[in-house]
């Protein structure tokens, strides 16, 4: 249970696992899509596909889109923080680092979230336990990127920093995104609107910078990966995200990044032949320990188990 009183029930946990699988797989699909698409074109394509699908579903369900300017301004901010900036940074970052490492860096999202929630959300104050958890999380990040940092600004430091900034953006988006449910905006409308705004914002930048008409035609595998990103990671993923955000709150929904790294690590190793150094796994373990400490759910559960009496034979 988070400090704002939200408790995750079984349905919420199932949604969290499903979302982690969808978004974990996105790192795998991004690695394939980048073989034929530049980062900005990839972000535009996946958000546009997701927006079209969700607008169609919303229309079929009779869900009306907002008509007030204030809500659309909020959707624009949400699109920038939850789609345009982090997706671009992670897509660019994955041109130089593996999907598994990008997912590990993405797992710092709840660590950033604890700091942001301390300032923004009433009741989410920092405690000694949370400070210790933050230190564990940042230690995990340091272990993960330490080798490159020691060698100076090499080829992999900047993309790793980009992924960390993207993770911080996700934290801001989760905290701000709770306002939509408080306004009574349906999750499918929030997802459709934010993806549409993301596509509109990305379109001129893509046309001006990427000039996709002058690039070689992407292979079919890249097109398939873009379709998967649009349908699964964007449309279905953000629909589940905003539904979970409305039901469980921002602190709980950010726990998805604790589970995300498992999927791309397995897919990258099994399918793409990617290699993760031992420090990456050690960093992931320390980050995971920090996130568990931030949440506090597992320690309480373990304590309750230890307190149970042993049944008589």
C-alpha cells in the first residue's frame, strides 16, 4: 500500500505484470525497429498507430474526447513527459546500448518517483528507510554505468544518461497523470489523447530532422517491430497504464519498472545474442533491492511470515 492509501488488489497486480511484459518487450522491438527507422520516426510511428487504434476503440465504446482547452493542455504536457521525451531518449539510447541495459536504467523510475512524490504528493514524505532505499537504487545505477563513467565520456555514457533522464520523465508523468482520474477522464480517453498529442508534436520534428522519404526502405522485420510497438506497447500498454494509475495511484504504478527488465534481458539474450556484463546484473540486483525497500511491501510480508507460529504436527 502506498502512502496515499492506495492498495494493490489481485487485478491490479495482474495488470502490473501484463504492463511490465508489454513494456519490457518494447526494448526488444525497439532494437529491431532501429535497424530500419531513426529514433524520431520510430516515436512518431508508434504513437500515431497507438492513437488511431485507441481513438477507434473510444469511439466504438461511446467515449467522448475532451472539449475543454485545459484538459488538452494537460494531455500535451503528459504526452511530452510520458511519450515524446522519454521515448525519443530511450530510442536514441538504444542505438548505442543494449535493450537489456536500457531496461535496467528504466528501472530507476520509482527511485526518481520517491523524490518527486516527496515534493508534490501529500503523505509521500521521505523517511530514513526511503533515503536508504534511494541510496541502494543510486548505488545500483552507479554499478551499472560505473565502468564507462570511469573511462570518461565514452560512446556509452551519454546514451545511458539519456535513459536516466527518460526514466525521470516517466516519474513526473505518473505523478501528474493522476489528475486525469480525479477530473473524471476515462483511462482510454487519456491514453488516446496523450498518444495523439505525442504524434502531433513529433511529426514536424521528424519531417524536418529525419526526412524519412530520403532514407532507405526499412526491412519487413523493422515494420513488424513498429507495428508491435504501436499496437502492444503504445495502444494496449498505455491503456493499461492509465487504468492502473487511476486504480492504484502513481507510487504503485511506477513499480512496473521493477519488473520490466526481465523481459528484454531474456529476449535480447535468446533472440538477439546481446551480452550483459556481470556489473549490469549486479546493478540490477541492487536497484531491485532499493525498489523493494522503497515499496516496503515485501519486507512487511516477510516479517508477517516470520511471526506466524509453526503448526503442531
